[in-house]
C-alpha cells in the first residue's frame, strides 16, 4: 500500500491533473477519444469484488449528459458535509459527476468518497480519507432512516374473566377486547396482533386441591365442565390456559 501524500507528491498530483486537462483538450481537437492517466502518486488502492487490494490506474470518463443537479459541492479543505451527506458509492459519484457536468476520475487520494479537485470529480475508496487543500467533498441527499416501532398490548385486568373483563390497551391508542369466551390472561405486554399471546380460553379448578374423583372438577370459560383423572387432584387456585391439563392436575399417591 502506498503512503500518505507529502507536499512534493501533492504538487506532482496537481501538475498531473493539469496535464490531463491539456491531454483532454488535445484529444477533443484531434477527434481522438483516448484519455488515460498514469498512476496517481500515493493514492489509496481500491478493493475489488474479492476484497483483494490492488492498484488501479485512474481513468478519465467522459460525461455528456447534464441533468438537474441534486448534489452540491462542500467547503474546501474539508472531509465532511455541512449540508447533506457525503457521496460514498461509485455509482452515486458517477451520477453526481453527470449532474454537476464534470468528468469523473476514478480512484484518487485525499477526502474519502466523491469529491472535486481542479475541475474533476474524483472517487476515493478509502474508508475515512482526510481533508486536502483544493479538494472539496460532493454532498447529496441523506439516506432516510426508517425506525420500526413495535406496538404492544397489555391486559387491563389480567385473569379476571371473559366478556366485560377482558379488555386490553395497546400502545397505538387502541382499546380492544378478547373473544367473548376468552380471558385476557397475559401479565406482561404482548405484540399487537399476537392475540393468542394475550387472549385464551381459561379454566379454573372448582375446588382447588380438595381431592381426586368427585372433587377435581374444572370449569372453563367456553362453557365446558371437565375433570382431572380419577387419581388426580385439580390443585391450582389460579385460572390456567385451556389444554394445559398436566400443569394443573396432579396425581395423588396414597
């Protein structure tokens, strides 16, 4: 990797750009389309698709299409934008060069991303770059950041009953209710739309922990009356979700 430019190399780079502009003028007058630059001194190498570092010569790309500018040129000797955001991709830099009516030189040193120097638009693939006298960053629209907020709901009175007692309040301002035969059972917030995480048919032991057969009845909010197995007691004193029988019926060993 080549190092940071010193004063002599920087002066040489400036003279190089002047010679390129003269070569471009000579080529246009002679009808030739050739405009190839020699290596820029002490420039940062570019990463190719395999992410291997290598030196790539700068090539002058003619831009003939002029579109309505959506980019602006930042202050001299800076490496940031006071308005808008730095252009950091080659595709956007090509668009900026066309928008500003300037030719594009790919792969240069100094400020990172897309910038202007001596009437040319240049792109530096270095991740940070640095300010350089005479180089001005090109600034464009900032990419919008989308923030996703998860809406949650909370049971107003968890486990207190079905219709009339199964209200939920959601963070988007909505007030909703579970189904008429469901209780709002969740004791912590749950995601809006995941109603089964907050609403369910629940059951209650009629006489908790009172014995086995004849004393292990279960009453559910869908109207069902059930019983634990003959050798099991319905032991829990709190409502439980329909179907979770093994969690609420316990075998009693005599």
